[in-house]
């Protein structure tokens, strides 16, 4: 019984000190990440990466549109289906 009480007391003390130290470390990492994210050099780099990403996405979108038009031409036995040739679709 005495060992159990000693263990419980030790666990409680360890928990209190651990959470206090853990919270301090968390706050320290939070402050550091905020400082990094507010750094003008980081902001500039993020803006450049964002614009490059948008540029690449636009290029990919354009190429996908071109490929979409060419695929039926490249597949033998396939042809474009016009609106008149499509069968009716019934809901339900």
C-alpha cells in the first residue's frame, strides 16, 4: 500500500512538472513559428512560390485543354459525338 501511494505521488509530481515544462516548450515553439512566418524574407519567398504555383497550374490547365481536344483524334475508331448524336438521359 505504501509503495502504491509513493508511486501515485511520484506520478502526480511528474505530471505537474511535465505539463508545465511541456507548456513552456509549446509556447516557445509557437513564438518561434510566429516570428518566422512574420519575417519579411519568408513572406517574400512565400509570395514567389505562390505566384510560381499559379503559373504552373495555369500552364497545366492549358495543356490539359489542348490534350482533351486531341485525344479523340489520336484514338482509332473514335470520333467526336455531337449533341444531336447523344442518346437522351432519363432521370431516376
